[in-house]
C-alpha cells in the first residue's frame, strides 16, 4: 500500500525539490525555516521583505548605491508597499522589479537620477548575483497573523507564496486556494511584490496570479527534459515552473496586466 504524506511531508518534499534546482532552502528538516532568515537578517514580524538582505543586494548590483545611501533608498521603497488596492500595488511593484526604481544620488557637485536594480536578470550572471531563498512557515503579523507553508524570496523579496494540503487529511488544493485568498485579504502587503501563488495537495498542483479567482488557478504541464518526471507530476511542475531561471524569465517577460471596463 502506498503511503500518502501529510501536509508536513508535502512541505518537506517540495523544499527538497526546490533545493535540487538551486534554491537556498530552510525547513527541510521539519523545523521553521523562516526562523533562520528572520534571525540572520533581523526581520520584524510585521515586515514582508528581508530589508537587510535586500540592502546587501542592491549595493552589490548597483555601483551608485553604497552603505551611505542605501537606507534612504530602502525608506523610499518601503512606501511602494503602501497601496489601498492589491492589484494596483502589484502592478506598480512589478514595474520596480523589472525596470528598476528611480533614485536621486549625489555625484560630485550635482544630483543625478538613476534606476536602481532590485534583481539581476542577466542570463549569464543571475545565478551568482541574486540570492534565492525558499523557506517554510514565513509568519507575518499585521493586525492578524498569516503563515503560508512555503515562500520563495529573491534578494529578500517575496515572489511566490505557496499553500499546501494533503488528501490524507481530507484537504485538497481547492482548500489551499481558499487559504491563499484569505491571506491576500488579511495581509495584502505580502502579495504586493508577488509574481504568483501556488496551491497544491498530494496529487495536484495549481498556480495563479496574485488576486486571481479560483477558476484561474491552472496546472503547469510543460517541462523540459531535465525536469520531466511522469511518475510524479507535482515534482515535475514545481521544478519546471519554480526553478530560478524560469521564475525570473516569467517575471521579466511574461507578466501582463489587463484593465477591464469599470475598474
């Protein structure tokens, strides 16, 4: 008889697959992986970005950003998380992620406005210059507390939020979508930078855009040969969609925002 893993087993399996495609993972041992990053980068529970990690990265990626002006830049970036409407905020932050954020720096005797990169998309360097973290149990408290099962961060910025269920416990991916939608309502700030969400159970995998209704969560069936696994479709989907190269390619080249009449 085949044993069906519980939710904790699904979580550990998913983290191990992410580890195999290049993510720095914490939580594969069953502990709270986010706690490792929280301690390392001194994150307050109300924050959705690892600001100290992002500070290191923007200094690394941008010659004009230094220890002297990085905090001023991050203070400005924090304001970009303040939006009354989640989808408007998500579109705005996507532009910052893909095009850079304008910032005024002092150069010699004059001021100059530059674009500051938050992520390196260069195909030849992105694996060395960016930091890719996958952690479980990332807890955010802003009026209420949410704790998604797995969160993917690039340079400390949360891009993918995952909620996992187990059919062994009579929970299915539809229940995971319900949880994700509740998280978006309770703490929308976490999803302002988000690329997409993932809802999965022991057998099924679905992904959907931030703010998407349940009917727009879709499976991911395409996989290059290196990730193909006909015996484990969930593993195949995770590795094919969420490897760092594909994730950044989607972020940079395959996100489109549609304005419908009336809103």
